[in-house]
C-alpha cells in the first residue's frame, strides 16, 4: 500500500504530538557543557565557603533568622501555601516521575525512559552522599513551622528534585508547542514552580539560603549532564545502526 502525502502528514503529526526528547543537548552539546560547568562552579564556590564557616555562613544565619521571624508573623493562609512547597517538591516529584516512567515504558520510548530513571536515581544518590559529606545542621529555632526533618540541610534535596521534575516537563513539552506564547507560559511556569519550592523551604526554616542555591546548582548541573550524555549516546548508537543497515543493504 502506497501512502499519500496527506497520510504521511497525519502520521508525522501523530508522532510529533508524543512526548519525546527533542535532542537539543545532543545537537548543541556546548549548551549542556556550559550548564553543567556553571552549576558545578556555583555549587563548588558555595560548598567551599560553607565548609570554611566564614562570613557567608554568618550572613546565612542572619538572613534565615530574619526570614523565620517574618514567617512566624505571616497569616495562616500564607503558611498553608508554603506548606504546599514541601509536598510538591517531594510527593509531586515522585508522582511526575512515576507517570513519566509508565508513559515511556508503555510507549517503549527507551531513551526517555532511561533519561527519567537515571535522573531520579542520580538525584537520590547525590542527595544522600552530598548531605552525608557536608553534614550541615539545619537552622535551629525555638518555635518551628512544620515538621522537623532530621536529614542534613546542604544541599537542598527539594531544589534538586524541583529542577529535575519541572525541568523535564518543560524540556519534553516546549518543543511540542507551536505557539510562542504557550512555550513561554510553560517555561515561566516551570521556573516559578522551582523557585516556589525553594522559597517555601527557606520560608519554613528548613534550609539556609545557601542550601537552596546549592541545590539549584546541583540540579542544573546533574540534569543537563545526564540529558546531554543520554542523548549523545543514543545519537551515536542511531548513527552506527544506520551505517550498518546501509552497508547491509548494499
């Protein structure tokens, strides 16, 4: 059966409507490298000053105490909104990951499946080893807002999760949207959600500000590195398969 141009167009539209990796970092690996280096540099600088316990740490304590006083005097509805940041950064992160994994598994989109699986597994390992290594005690207050978390605070695991979760959503969705307006809406939404998660953790007194920024830096570095490497590996594998097929046909 010979397919007509109209049929081919419909097939293309159907395929392009599915969630797939746009291979942006495989086409422009310099972007991925720069994002990884920038995130690593910012994290490294903050980690150094945190370890030195110098003026940055004293500033950290001052600003988190000021934020805590503001939080205590905030209306109940503001506190309830900030509570949501904890659940979005944890339960929401898990739900999005499970849905993406199941979707890609059902579709047999293995590149995207491994992208999500590796990013999520890497987040757990990074959070565990980094917090264990730095072992930074969380801010201490006489009156707390919300439950006390026993894990060390540096870097913020919620921020790493937020970058991975909403970064992936934007990375998969934006290329599928034709309207520039809605592309901008998705990007702005993803950025605002990441910032909201970080601010809510700072507002609740669960983290110092440097914990938040360090978590953001780690999230950017890890997400860009993992996506770039997976896309490059699959691109290389695809080219190799195409050459072998061409040789076989000849």
